[in-house]
C-alpha cells in the first residue's frame, strides 16, 4: 500500500458537529498512519494491494472524563460506541455501495466489523495520537487527551479506499440522520 498524501483539492477541514445531547462530534479524514501502512495486511487481511486508503477519525465528546472505570463511565462508553457503530455502518455501506472498500473498526475490540479480522487489532487511540498529535495519558488503559475536551473524548476509526471528498460529502449527508448537526 502506498502512503498517500492529501492534495490541496482533497484536503478536508474537520467536520464539527453537535449531537442531540449537546456533546460535540469532530470528524476528520487523513492519510493512514505509519502503523496502518506497516500493518495493513495484518489488521485487514482482505485489503491486499490497496493503492490508497484513508482514515476517518470520529471523536465524540463524552459526558465524563474517561479516566476511571465506573458504571456511569462504562455506560457512557457503550452509548458512544453505539453512536459510532450506527453512523459508521451507514457511512461504510454507502461507500461500499459506490464500490469503495470501507470498514469500521470496533472501538471495543480493535477488529474490523465488515471484513475478516486480521492477526493484530487496530489501536484507535494510537492512530489518533499519531495523526492528530494529541497526547495520551497512560493509566490502566491509554486515554486520549483532546485539546478542548480533555479526557472526555471517545475515539473511533473508519478506513476507506474512497477519495476524501466523497467521504466528506457522504459524512455530511449521513451525520444529521444520527442527530449530529
């Protein structure tokens, strides 16, 4: 897989949205991180010989700082995971219907939802850290630190062979269907 770079015509600014509960959602499209380039066939074994892939980062603001394990925080993480899975499936299937190989990574397991899982899981936090240069706090698990939300951020990843402008167009069409405006 070739490491792609965004041309000026394909650069996308983050898509900033607000969910029905008032928490922010940020979506951005990036060339793959070094980790994804080096391990693509071990993460997504059916994606051999893909000339160009893109990483869609979906960051949802949490109601809580995600630094402890409490019942409320675990329920919040499950709510945010479900939000991503609903949105991600709609986006992935729309892109697939147009002929673009696309998959979303289950934030809980690190494995693709629509493709055969590989030998190693994907690490959403590490990829967001690499692509957005956000710091990570290490406690029992790695917690992303957003510049505005602190540790109240839930990262999710979708990977696609679609061009960024198509991903962005479909994202803007689908997001409102999920209460993200």
